[in-house]
């Protein structure tokens, strides 16, 4: 009986397993502002036949419901791991289009913050990461490659940004499904 208890303690103390896709490794759990975020899935973004990035999606309170994931006021994160060099214009065009498709009615009040976000995106090299983390009451922190970290206020902005991947009109339907359910 003691041996079983000891084994349980040892197993419980081991770090959660990581998941790997296309050479990108994402831990099952990450910490952000003292909160544990759980890996929902890792999606591959492809453009034509090119593999562009792996998007790892984390939630404080897991759900596979995209609308709930976007609208919930919890810590959430998307990590975009570049699989190839990507000019900033390609990224900014996709994000701008995602805002227009998913948040057109709110775009006039979001545009200033969206412009700040887009300006913070540099050209990226394979292996670099864009990190997008929303913190309730604080806003969204964005760190892209070697660029400066910026903070953008408002849950409305976070909802619009996460909708680019998880909204009704995501940048890529397969990517959306993998980000939510590919554990």
C-alpha cells in the first residue's frame, strides 16, 4: 500500500507531458500571472501547400466550444510558432482580414488598437514566436519575435483578436478545429 502511495506521489510530481507537432513542442500546462493554462490543441496553418505556423491554444478553464473560448473572461493564450520566414505584410493582411470578417461592426472602435497591434509585428524568421495573452481586467499582451511587448486594453479587442482563429469566420477552419480539439 505504501509503495502505491509513493508511486502516486512521484507521478503527481512529474511535469505534464508536452505535445509535439512539426518540430514545435508545447507543454500541456503553462503559467501566466499565477494561473495555469491548459493546452487545448495545436493547429497547423497552411497556405496552399506551404506550412506557415503552428498555433498552440491555451485556456485557464478548458472548453471545446469556440464561442465560449472567445467570449469567456479568463486568461487565454495563442502561441504562433513560425515554420518559415514570413514578411510582416502577410501576417498583418491576415489579421486585418480576420477582424473584418469576424468583427466588422466593432471595427471603428477597434481600429486604433488594431493599428497598434499591426505596427508591433516585425518580419519573422522560422523558429520565432508571436505570443498573444489576454488577462481579464488588464488587456492583451503581444510579443512578436524580437519586437517589443505591447499591451492593448479591452476585452472587446481580445475577443476580436481571438476570433481571427476561433470566430465564425476563422482564418482557417481546419486550424480552428485543431486548436480547440487536438489534444
